[in-house]
């Protein structure tokens, strides 16, 4: 059971605002009816120059320290509501510090987010945070996550080959990182994933969901859109199955951009993900 909500509408990891604050606000409104919410203030005017090939590096560090200060005083496990994908960088770091090698990280996303500053085509940290959690990245940010993630702890769900670059293909193959494809999720064939988690001795899971993992027919406002995603029906069923099988050590719903519209349909989708999927109701 997720005990607390961290609302962190950061956008600087993606390089532009993209309607993340509006989306995070809708998520916060729904979640606040069921759980206490802690807010991390985001300075919209803070976007520091690119340094060490990472856009807004100093801005990100300042905001991550704000998030850490909040996380130090809220009951775990925490559901983080972004904001772009970096919103739960410190939440994952805190969960790793608490659970160490006993925690599996499920990355439910259209993208692997495992570049380095040297290989990133954009310089946006939201495509680098997993590599940074492994200890490869800007020293100012890797130092904030002292308990390093190992490739063995990482399980991808829903990533699409169409939007992966050479380095991401290379590291996933080299480290033999687990992948569960969209078609397997749609068919509810996730037992292979569950068996792999159990076989490696993990006692609980952290589940990160980037909204762009969803099919564009269900969520057409994805910022970095990739066709062929998971239907919301299958995604909710998957999240429910994960919660039934493993203890949650933390979770996040990120990149719920509502740049185009934010009406009843978008609120209904958010409610379905939070209440039926993550079980906050």
C-alpha cells in the first residue's frame, strides 16, 4: 500500500514545460482525496545553462535537494506524481537506500531512459536518469543516489525499439536487461516477469510509469509519442496484478502532459490510473 503522495511538477528534465504542471495538478487533485500530499515547489523561472552536456544541470540538483528534504519526512512507500520522468529520481534513490538489493525497479515506459550525457541526443536528463542511478552521469546528480541501481534490478515494460538509439540497444543487450513487450502486456502474459523478479530474490518492487507507455488512442498527448503502446485497460490490469503479487516499495506516475486539453476525459483517465491501477482509492 502506498502511504504518501509526493507532488513534484518538475519539467526541467525534459527541457520544456509541455503541460506537465497542469497534468500533475489533475493527478494531485484526485490523489489528495485519498492520501496526504506533500508538494515540492518548482521554480518555473529556473533553467540553468547546459553544463557537462546536461541541460539545466544546476536547476535539477537544486530541485532534487528540495525533493529529498520532503521525502525525509513522509511515510514510505511514496507515490510520486510528476512532472517529467525525473520527478522520482530522488524517490527511487530513497527506496534503494531503504531496500537495497531486495528491490526490483519496473520501468514502464516507451523509452529506456538509459543514455549518458555523452550519448544523449537531446541533453535532457529525463533520458539519462536510469544510467545516473547506476552511477554513470553528472557527479552532482549521481552523488544524490549513493546506493546504486544494478542492471539485474531493472525490468523494462513496454519500451519500443522504434525510439531507441544505438547506445540504448547496446547497454540493454550487454547487460541482458529484462524486457516485457507491449504484446505480452496486452495478452496479460506477465507471469514470465513475475517469475524473473521472484527468481532473482527481490522482495518488493518500485513501479515507475511514464504516461507515454500508453497507446496513443487512449492518451494522445504524449510529449515523446511512440505508436503501438499499451492500452489503458491492459496497463491498469498489469498494475493491479503487480500490486497483488508483490509489495510496493514505491511508485510514480510521470509525464502526464495535458498541454492540449484538460477536461473530463483526461480526469477520468487519471482517476483510472491512480485508483484502479495504483490503488490509491
